[in-house]
C-alpha cells in the first residue's frame, strides 16, 4: 500500500496545474498535519479576506496573502507567488492526498455558521448540531462530497435525507468510529489513489473554482 507521501509525489510528478517546488512540498506537508489550518485558508479565500496568518507553537509562521489575481505564500523568508487557479489546484491536491478521512460511525459537531440560518433556526435553534458519518467520498453529479451523514441521535429517517458535508464544516469530533483495522487503512489508501487517478473534483473545490470564475468575469 502506498503512503500519502508517495501518492503526493506521483500527483506532483504528473501535475502541470501548479509549480512543484520544494517550498510548496513543505507547505503541503505542514497542512497534512493541520487540517484546521487548511480549512481556515480556504475560508479566508472564500470570504475575500486580505490575508491569513498561521502562528504555530513551534516553527515559522505561514502567511497567505490574497491579491487581485495571485496568492502570495511566505514562510521563514521563503515565498512563492501563485496564480489563483494554481492555488486552487494546489489546495485540491493537498485535500485529496493529505486530509484525514474519518472512519464510518464517527460522531461530529457541525459548525452551524456554515449552514443556512433558516435551516439552523427551524431545526436546531440554539442546540448544537451532531451528525454521524455514514459515507465517505461519495460521488454524485460528477463530483464528490467528503461525507454523507445523518442527524444524531435520530439516525435514518424517511423524511430526512443524508446531509452532504465537507471536512471544513466539522467543528469538532465527538467520538471516532472504529479504525483499528488493516482493512480500514488499506481502504483509505486505495480511496486516495482512486481520487487522484480519476481526477474527480470535490463539490467543495468546485465552489472554489466557481468563485474564481466569477472573479475573472467581473
């Protein structure tokens, strides 16, 4: 079974969508262990923030600056300038190869700020939203969602279709499903390879691309 690092190398070797520099490899490896930072960078991009700065407890800061047509990434006096299209492809690759894939049965709390307020008020009010993961990297309409989940503790209900969620919508993990198995590790590795080889986009990163297309047309 290939490691995530081997899959990333193969992806970069056959990639022309962004420059495959040692510096970007370092950034990708850092984001591998900090999924919350990847989510924060994506959110800053979508919210049209001027920049995002990650302050680790140990090591140098990572500063991402969003310019009208480019994205500037700087760490420890090393930097790179990417066209926004290159930046989106880079984030997509990091997400596919390095982001955690939670086991089935995992119970998570969803960040309600990322849902429509009408839904939040009608279904939840001030209550937290808990869901249980029942499907991973599920493909429909030519793209995939990270997870399909059901409201907890309701479970499967005829009147409630599964909720499609992206990992950045997860506020915290309440209880993780069973993952101590060679079958689980093997399946997750195979799933990453399939996603890379078939170049299936995620619905979330299609949203990034649509945002970029809207900017280019403005």
